[in-house]
């Protein structure tokens, strides 16, 4: 399991560094607008690249125009921080950076989970299937259609059990 991005070309590494900056800036801005007690300890614990870029099998097809997206898992320390309103500015900014500003060559697709939820998912049989199911749910919600069925999500959860992720992220997959 990789924990560096050195398998990616320099331009992709620079794009991911930009994505990280945008995510942290949007997180800090959202945090500054809120006064709840739990918000004072709000933290991004880990950012993890997964999917085709993490595996080294991304696609950039100039003929069809298809480009693999950057898949990013954001692990936060509190359940409140997974709220869409907390992350909508980051999503909008990353979309503009790709479509208008041209600072990104690929779309960014991120999901947010709390550390406790990540560990629950790992104990139940794997996070990768949960990430896929969560992304399918999110994509379907955007299109205003139904979420994937429980049976669909259960079929996706066939991965072997994985270790827990500690607060310092020492057992985390491909992270940056």
C-alpha cells in the first residue's frame, strides 16, 4: 500500500497539492463561520487518494475526452463535519478550477467520513466497498434518484477485514 505520490507525474502531484490547499482553505472558512463547541476542535485527520490515481491506472483519453477523476477520502474527527454544507464551497471551487480556471486537468470527487465511521466500516469488512457505495449514493442523490439498495451495498462489501486507522493515521492507505 502506497503512502506517497511519487508514482504520479509532477503535474499530477502539483494538482493534488492544489486540491489539498483548496480543501483546507474551505474547511477553515467553514469552521470560522460556526460557533458550536464541537467546532472548536474540528480537524481534518487524513486525506487519502484512492481509485485509479492511487493505483497508478488513471485514464486520459484525448480521443473520447474521458479523464479519470481524483478520488479523495477525507477523514475528520467529528460526525458533524461530514455535513454537505461544510464542504459545498470546496466542491464548487474545485469544479470551477477544472472547468473555468483550468488549474486542474481532472475532476475531483471527494467523500467525507468521521474517524469513528471509518473504523466502524473497517471492522465490518472493509472501507473500499463503503467508499464505492457512498460515492454511488452521493452521485444518485445529485441526480435526484434513489440511493443504491442495501443489497447493492452489501454486494460491494466483499473485501477482507482491514486494520483500524489510528488518530495519527499510521495504518492508513495511500495518503498525502
